[in-house]
């Protein structure tokens, strides 16, 4: 099953060291800036809610996990959510 683009999941294990790096299609919710041109679909969903200038960049949310071995990740690839 493909994740829904923009969904946030709390991973209960240190995924950054899992198989040598991040899972494909997921990024840590650490407030980093992303280029809109490289992430247009995700920008369409979250816009500049968490930062960025809205012309060339936008930011991911910055979320702190309840335990240092856990991490929040956002799906940067997946199914675009549809509204009926």
C-alpha cells in the first residue's frame, strides 16, 4: 500500500540508521527547507504553513518525538489525497 502524500507517521525505531539511511519517500519532520520546484505536490498540500518564502522554498513541520529513538516522518511520495 502506498502512503498518502503528506501523511505524518511516528516511527518507533531509529529509522535513520535502518539499512543505512532514510526510507525512500519519507523525510524527517525537522523543519528543513525544501525547493518547491522539486516537491510541487507536497507544496500544494502544506504550502508555507511551516515556513519558507512560498516562491522557491517551503518548510517541513518540526516535530519532536517523545523518545530519542523515535522519529516523525512525512511522506514525500505517495498517493495525492483526493476530496469528494
